[in-house]
C-alpha cells in the first residue's frame, strides 16, 4: 500500500460527515427513506437538461481524447437512459424495507431473548469508470438501505457526475435525509486515499476494468466486493433448437457488447456445429461481429484464428471467440479454466443436460435457453444494482439492497448471569419464537 497516499484532512472531514449522516440515516423509518428517493428522482427530473448537456460535454472531450468505444458507450447518458435511471430509482423506493427484518427470534432461557435483525453496513465507497448512471443506481440503493456513500467516478464522466450529484443532493435537501449522506470525489488523489479510510468506510465496490479492480483489491484493508472480469460463455448443446440458439447467441453478444454480462466465448457441441455455424456466421457478420475460432470452427467458415489469449479476454466489443467441443464435459472444463464466475448459459432441449449444467457450473449466474444479458439488478427486479459480485461468499451476482445490509444480534435479559448457566443453576431452553 506504499503507493496509496494518506487521506488529507479535508477528505477525512468529508468522510466523517458521511459517517455521521449514515448513523442518522440508519435510524430512519422505511417511509422516510422511500420519500427521500422520490425527492432524489424529482431532483434528477428537474435537472435533466443540465445533466444531458454535461454528458454531451464529457462525450465530446472523451472522443477527442480517443476514449475506447466500449467506454464511450458506457459514458453516454442521453435523455432516454436518464429517464430509465430515474424510473429505476423510483422502483427502488417501492421495494420492501431491507432494514429491521428479524431473521432469528429465540428464547435462550426464561426471560433471556435473542434476536437477529438486519441493519445497514454503514458507509460504502464506490469507484467506477465511465458510467454516470451507476452513480444514480448506487446512491439510490445506499439511501434506501440506510447507508452513506462516497463515490468516485472516472475523469471521463466528471461533468456528468457533478451534475448528477448536485441534482441528487438538491432533491435530498427537503426530504429529511441529510445530503451529507452522499459525497462525490473528483480527483485521482482522493480516490486513492479513499482506500485508506478503514474505520470510516465499511465496503469498497469497484466497477470498472480488470486493472482497476485488481489494484483496489491489492491496496486496501477495507473489504472489497466486485468482479475483475466478465468472461461469460454460451454453450450450444447437441439438442439445441438452432433458431433459438442463434437468436440467444446474437443477443448475448450484440444487445450491449460493452456490458460485463455479454458473452465473450461461444462453445458449440461438435454434432451440431456444422448446421449451427452455417446459419450463425451470416447472422453474426450482419450484426458486425468479428469471429475468432479454433481450427475446427475455422474449417466450418470462421475466418480468423483464435489463440489462448482469446479464451481469457473480456473484449467488451463486437468480437466473439468460438470453440467446438466434443461434449458438455469439455464445455464445462473450458468454463472452469477460463471463466470468471460471472454468467454462463446453455442452449439445450435436453432437460437432464440442462439440470447438470446448472448444478455443476460454479458461476454467479447459470442460465438455460436465455441470454446472458439478463444478469442485471434491474432485470432481476432488484430495482438497481451496486455491482455484480463473482465471489463465492454472499452477496453474489447482481447486488441490490440485500447486499448492503448486515445483521446485528440483540439480547434482552433480566439480570441473567453466564455463571448461573455454567454452574448448572439455570438451564438453556433454546426455544424458537415466531419471527
């Protein structure tokens, strides 16, 4: 961590203010937090024109600087995307309260009652690249779950992020929830120093490149939630419906190729490969997809060769690697070796094969006969997501409100002493009570 600077006095003060606001926020009622989100949505709607104008400024500057096409696609926040983000924010406001849910209610002994209740994490720090709509999603989920949030977007989205944050905080001013619960960092120095705010920040969520995520994981003591790669696979099984398989494959690659849930590798059972590729290659080519294949798929019409680097590359672009495999075992072996535990799918009409694939493939999302692009918090009905986690410990997959709460044990007694139980004067009853 020697390359990470110590936080400045100003950053410590701002983080401390977020922490205090989060303590107050965590004690608010469900309706108060839902009302705050409606106020945030209204603030965004009232500032829509200035937000879109700020985004246009970012787009023009980034294009002149040669920003990668995948990042340009993520950077764009036009009126349509902004309205969708506002709709998502309002949906989060209507979700059930994630706080105060009693998960355990147990009488340990007469008059000694234990509860386990959901509570906020505290303060989340989120570092993201290019996507200003992520600022809206994360802010909404943080406030709804009673958490403060310190957010740092990429420099390419500086104008948009500042306009969005101003709108969110303006909306909060009349809501009863302190605008100080949200803070936006604007410099690289601040984002690096954020990694040293253990004690003030409870969770770091990186959303961006492999390099960004790895750097954060290696340079903070704060727990990190996220994924470094989104190398997703689609396996076309021997019994697949050809037309369905082609449609799902094209959607999984082209519907939004810059997303982490777009497929990067297509695996095809050798018995169906000739028929599939004869139809699929023209479809991919008409959609502008560059195909790179192993020797077997090249023999069936794929023009460019794939090498080992292609199997482990997250293109985030209209490029797709293709490999022909002899059976499902080989497909699953490929996924185990090269996958990032994000999202994998199988196209098959053999339910036994589908059940085996869904049970054996260890990824956050495993699908049958549908596009990998459904790996998304909004599409899961979570309202929004703070990110996608590919770790095996929970939360896993798209992380919504449930990923921003923890729990606390509360024990109420009447002068009970541990010594009485140790000596046998009193006995534990351990009777579960209604939740």
